């Protein structure tokens, strides 16, 4: 199972800072999140989504003990 961590606005829209999910691929996880949490779905396409610290394609498998970070765009300087 994958541990999903949400940061900043993504955490606010998800309603949690982290959770454990069992979707088999990153694409399946994205689809489930959009369906279950429309508020998060509204920004998810603009978020950086990292699996164990790396950007991967939606067909990437989410095995046991992976960490998925959902990072919304940040303003900064």
C-alpha cells in the first residue's frame, strides 16, 4: 500500500495530511482522488506528484511501502 502525503493547499483540499491507499498505479490513484475529493481534483493537475521522490508516469506501479507526495504549486521567490 502506498502512503500518500499532501502538502499545503493539497492537504486542505484533501482534508488530511496523509493516508494509505491501495490503487495499483499512479494513474489509478489520481483518478480515485479526483472522484472521491472534487476539491482536490480541481488542483491535482497542477500539482507535482512524486513517487519516492521522483516524477513518474501515470502507468507507474505503486508497490508496498512507496511514498507519494502531492505538492501544489508554491509561490515564492
